[in-house]
């Protein structure tokens, strides 16, 4: 009887070992020393890596050229110009299936007024508002390939923003001079004042933009963009009064609403990526 029990015990042990081996068998085999599978490597093994959604934060650097307007030049005595200055901002955004993007941005960027006084020694004075802009953008990727695949691509967008204003008085300046009437008529005393103020109410802006987004690494994107902005309401105004011999003869106003162009670069860090696992649910594994 003892040999029979020994044989039965061996058979049961082999059967249990076979079940354990079958239960714990490896589904994905990799060569010894190779890196273990992760989400990207699994999706790459079975086709293009599709992204469901992702979140990012970014830092933006750009140059801004905004246009201001003047309604009177005092017979060529004064004028204005469009300044070009450097600015920066931060942003955060959500991308859905690599086709749609919502972005919220804060730009530390001034809206300007520039007063030019012409003559033998031309003078230029540049005034600016409080530099705060909050913008919400909606973006769409121009598809030239497979959707939901993260890669370098062109995007177009439209947005709207708010420009908070403090209502502060900025600069008050006075200028005086003399002008000959003729040899026997003497001279005229000329006087001009310039009073610059920031709006007391909030103003706005709308924009359209185009950008090329480059995938630098798994968690890093770089964007090169151009934006056209249109101001809604004047954020900063400069009122000018011109007097001859103490008598007011003309008035003028320079207005800045933020309309103009922005050109710059954005560097973005992707802190969350949600992958599309649908290829793994169609019998491909």
C-alpha cells in the first residue's frame, strides 16, 4: 500500500504545480535585462499612443506692439507711435484628445500711450497702464494625421480677456516755449499740459492666434505663437491742452485700448496625461 500512496502523492503534487504554473504564467515576455513595460511602451507595442486628455502649466515670453491713437496733432507739433516692449505671462490648460484645448492665461503686459513732441529737439514720453491681463482661450488643432496622437502640430485659437484698471492718475506734465510773430510783433508764449490717467472701469480684449506646438519630451512642449488682439474700451488716456498767450486754443487726446500684435514662445510642463486604452480592449493583447 505504501508504494501506492507514494505514487498518488507525487501525481497530486505535479498537478498542483502545473495549475500554479498556469495561473502565474507571464502574458508579456521580455528579454532578460530589458526595462519593464509601462503605459507608453504597452500602447506603443500595439500601435500609436493615443491620449485621452492632459493638463499642463506654462511660462510665456513675448514682445508686444500695441497701437494708440491721437485725434489732433496741434498742426504737426505732437504725435504718437506704437511701442514694442517685452512682456511675460503664465498659463494653465487642458487638452482633450489632442484636438481641443482650453487655456487660462495671466499676462504681465502693459498697454501704452506714447506722446511725441516734435521740434529742434524732439521729445518722447511713454505711459502705461497697470499691466494686468486675464485671458481665456479656446484652441483647435489643425489635423494632418491621426487624431488623439500627441505630436508636433499647428493650432489656431480665439479668446477673450479682462483688463483690470485701477483708475490712478499716472503723469501730469507741463511744457512751455516761445514763438516769434515777426520782428515788430514780438513773441507768443506757448504752453501745453499732458494729463494721463488709467480707466476707472474694467476694459476687455478679444484675440485670434496661431501657434506651432513642438513636442520636446514626454512632459515638455514648446509653442511658437503669434496673436492679434483688439481692445474693448480705453485702458489709458492722455489729455492734452494747448494754449497761446494764456488762451486755450486746442485740445487733443491719446488713447490706448491694447489693440496690436504679440509674438513669442511658451514653454509648457505636462503634469498629467490620461491615455486612451481602447486598443487594449479589442483583442490585441
